[in-house]
C-alpha cells in the first residue's frame, strides 16, 4: 500500500508557484478566514520515533536509547535486524490490543505539527531528505494560499502499524486537537484532509463522537484515495512479503503479518464478493470469505488472530455523518487478484489488474460514494501517492477551502 511518491523539488516549486498565482488573482482574499485544517496521512506516511529502555534487543543492537526517529531513518535501516525487531508489533488475543516488544516505546513524530508527514525521512541532524517528500507539496501549497502551521494548519500522524484508534488514545488526542483548533480560530469548525488509511482512522474516530459534537466542532471531510473496502496489495504483502529498501522480503513479511493495519485493510467481501483473490490451482482458491483458512495454510497464526478480531470492521464502517468529499484517481492499472501456481511459499506467478489509482481498486475507492458525499471528483491517471502533490488536485482542494472561507 505504499511506495515513495515520485516527487521532486520541481514539483514542490510548482506547488508554491500555483499558490502564488492564485493569490495574485485574488489580491483581496483574507486568509485568516480559511477554515482550520488537519492533515491525516496514510499507511507508512507518519514518522515514528522510538525509545529503548532495557530492551532485550538482538545481539549487536542497542538496549537503551533516548527518543530518536525510527521511521524512516536511513541510519536505522542500515542495521536491518535492529530495525525490524524495534518495529515489530504483538497482539493480545484476550483484550484485542497491540503492544510493542519489551522495552520499546513508539510514538508518532510531531503530532499536531507537520514534520511527521511532510517528508518521510530525515538525516540524524533533522534535515529532510530530498526524494522522500510525502505531503510536502500539499503543505507548501496550503501555506501559499494563506494557511499558517500551528495556527490553522496541523497534522495528525499516528502509529500506522496498529488499527482502529492506535494505542488506545489517538482518538482522544485527535479530538483535543480539533477542539483546540476550533477555539483558536474563532470557534470555526475544523476541516480534515485524510489520505489512504487516514480515512479509515478519521472515520472510526468520528463514529465515536456524538452528532452534537460533530455539528459544533467538525466542518468537512476531504477524503482522498480512501480504501473503504481494502486493497488487494495487502494480501500479497502478508502471504509473500516484498522488498523494501534494505529489507529482505522475509523480514518485511514478518513485520506485515503482525501489523493490524495490513490485516485491517485486507480486501473485503465488497471488493470481489466470492470471486477468488488468490488462485493456487483448480482446487485451491481463496476469496475474501476464505482468509481464515489462508492464514492457517501459510501458518500465519498471529495474522489469523488479528483477522478474527478485525474482520469486517472496514467494509461495514458507517457514514461519519459529516459533509464528505470523495476524491480519488482512476484509470491506472491496479492489482486485483493473484495466481500462485508454484505454491504460497513463492511469489505470485501472475498478477491480474483492474481499474483504480495504482494501489486501491476502483471498487474500494467508490465505497466512499455510499456516504452521500457533497462532492465527488476523479483524477484521471493520477497515482495513489502522487495525488497529494498533483497540481490539478491541489487547485481543486484549494477551491474548496477558499470558497469555504468566512
């Protein structure tokens, strides 16, 4: 569900130029009337910091460490065994909660600020690394039309390894952030722009609030590239793993099989119904109804436990009952189902594609339409991650926000 967006400094300059052109065409615009806005990243889009305290780490790995960036630190990645162990996640089948390895604490980087979502990777000295831009183009554009970080623009990163109110307090943290922005901006309802998995986290949070609270504090929901029926690529990640930077596929598979987020976003029954998503041979096939058996067959017992706890919680999400805008890319080949003719311990022998945004199939993207959106906009041939820095997308979002100004 994640690849580095193909964004360059040229794209960042283009976003800034686009905003400057808009301001030049609207010289009398009062930027102080813009609705306060929170940005919510997608899977792997939040920086994560870690701290070690007498941790029983693997040999040659530190046992104690003050807070440092873990995701995505090049220095940490170079020690792959330490990185994988620190980023590992465990699941308690009794109370349905996730917990870190012993002695490990992990928190999202810069909650309320933007340094946890603008770039994915920083040097040890805190300098953002070019080529790892994530929401930077969007942020530069928003600043260009008048948004001020810390005043009416904030970020809400989260521990994306988990699912459904990460670490049990994120919902409360987000609620407090919304109320703070509301109060600090003349009691103006707060808008939110969520990307990918961020849509699921924001939706589940809003569904825990009363309608009176939402009517008072929350403005509108800009839903971008939302996987409301999951995405097929999570399935191959769990079964086969994948190469990622310096990590071996088996290490990636070990991590993914324990991450609630990947299980949460498995393709559900609303994606392909009872049609197979994995075909091994004429007699061994797995649809969304067969995932429990699949995890038994690949000996992914931890994944099975997480699945039994989370199954159906995405596809059956209720409308957040706030004004929502459904924004997503279309007409890009997107993984849909797989053939494993050489067995499930090998990579797929064939990948079959359908329409979508390159990551999320169109069936999942269109699930947003069931929430009775106030507007829908599709972006032709715009990739799942690159949409956040696309000039057509930026101009559309800018129009929504500036038209909402008081």
